C-alpha cells in the first residue's frame, strides 16, 4: 500500500461525510502555520545582523531574505503545490508538508552559515506553500454555502490571532538567543496525528460518485478577477506596515515602542475587518464588499499621506487595516466557488501565488512610482487613487450584476 493511500485512508468515511468542528479546528491550526513562518523570525533580524554581519559577505542582503525569502518561495511554489494537491491528494501532501515544515523550520537553529540559513528558509517556504494551498482546498472540499464562508473567515481570523501571539513569543525567546525561536517550529509535529486521524481525502472518496456541483464548469472571469483583486489588494495592504515607519521617522517619531504600537493597531484593525466581513457580505454582497474594502484602503492611504501627527497616523492605519481585513476572505470566497473538485488545488495554488507575489512586489511598486513622483507621500497618494479607481469599477460591476439579477427575476415571474 502506498504512503498516499495509507495517509488518505486513515479515516474512510463515505463520499458524503458531513464535515464538522474537528476538521475545522485541524484546518484552522494548519492554516496558522503560514503566518508563523515570518512572525517568529522578524523580531530577530537585529540579532542575526549582529551575529553574521561582521563575518558574512552580503549580510545586508541575506539577513532580510531570512524573513522575505519564504514569501518569494511560496509565490513560486504554490502553483506546483496546487497541481500536486489535485494529482496526489490534499491530505497526503498536507501531512508530508507539515512534517517537512517542522524539520526545515528548526534546522537554522543548528547552522552557523548565513547563506545556508537563507537556503533552508527558501525550502521552508515551499512547505508553507503546500500547507496553505492544501488547507484552503480542503475547506472548499469539505463545506459549501454559508458553512464554507464561515470557515474562510475563521481561517483569516485564526491566522491573525496566531500571528500576533507568536510575534510576541518569538520576540521574547529571541531576547535570550536568536536560535531559540526556531525550535518553536517543531510544535506542528503535534498536529500531524490529528491530521492523520481527523482529515479525509475528498478526491479519492468522491471519484466515482461526484455530484453535479463537483463537475461544474470553472468560471474563468471570476478566477481572473479574484486573482487580480488579491494581487493588487496585497500590494496596497503592504504599503502601510512597510512604509509607515519611514513616514513616522520623517515626523520626528523614532521611538520603537510607538512605531510598534502603530503596527499593532493596524493588526487589530485587520482582525476587526475580518470579523465584520460576514455581516458586510450578507448585506452588500461580494461586489459591494470589494467596493468597501478598496475604498477603505484608498482612504487609509490618503489619510497617511496627509498625516502630520502620530494620532493622525494611527487613524490612517486603523482605516486602512479595516479594508485589509476584508480583502482575503472576500477575494478567496468567489475563487473557491468558481472551482470544481478537480481544479481546486491548482486554482487555489494560483490564488496563493498571487497573494504572496503582491506582498513581495509591494515595496518595488512604491519605489517604481516614486521614481516618477520623487516623493514617498506622492507615491502613496497615486496608489490611493488607483485603489479608488478599482473601487469604482467594482461599483459599476455590482450595479450591472444587480440589474441583471432583477431582470432575470422579472422574466421568471412573467
């Protein structure tokens, strides 16, 4: 019996097994591993620079790559991970990736070469790509309708909460030694037995009795709009956490505590946006939520360009964070619904790739616009206008969809 078959067959429910809280808990915890990849290492950058800066060539480039490198690896590997999820199976790939995540995550604690650490971190990012893609795909496989929307939202909220927790824990352990936080990456090994026992492989179990909804045609326009939304939205979302410290220093605010508090407020606002998303989606629809989130991102960026005090910066960060919190669930939900069971892995792998490409290129986009404007605030101002233009396009799209729906309703009753 193959490893794939044994892992997928640990629990063998029927093809229409009802998914419940146990699967949800395991997938939420699995999804949270992706945020742990960066937040536990980011507070240690100064210690890594102090440790390897005097002895390593190009340390000024390699040290930041210890944090940003995995994101680039996720962007490059997520489509491959999605293809494997469709071909090999979601559960088997998730379990293997989680084990490799733990091992590769811990290895830098044993290394004394900065280049080797960065190399291992890039391989670590490949496992993150597989975990994120498989967890999102299994959510789409296990639940439908409102239940699926609920777990999409829970996934985003859980990632935010776990990220905040391990940012603090990683920073505290890093005070003792830069190596200690890396040992925390062994914790996901405790999750592997639950993955084996609780999760089940929908592709294998539904192969012969797939329902019509599992063989639906893939909606290419919905996928393209979802990919463009998450790509552009992440470019806009990363502007505040990356560029706000620079603007605060320009205002004469150099306290690391105050800068950290502004970042923490942005994170809380993002969580707030994720929490209110279900209410907004039910009241405004997907298109309406896109209008709201892009408008909030635009308003937050515009307020940031006008801020002349610390309190004004906090207001801008809060408004922007609410929009950023709406982005991922509102972009992911239509993509999930547009895919069938045979294409979900690849489709959500591309979604993951677009998400992390947006994160990676955000500073580059700001720098590119800055080459024409010559000023950071002016660059952010133009990107705020781009967000507002995108919101206008979604407003027109939503009105057209509503008019078509009303026309169909009238025709069916006439």
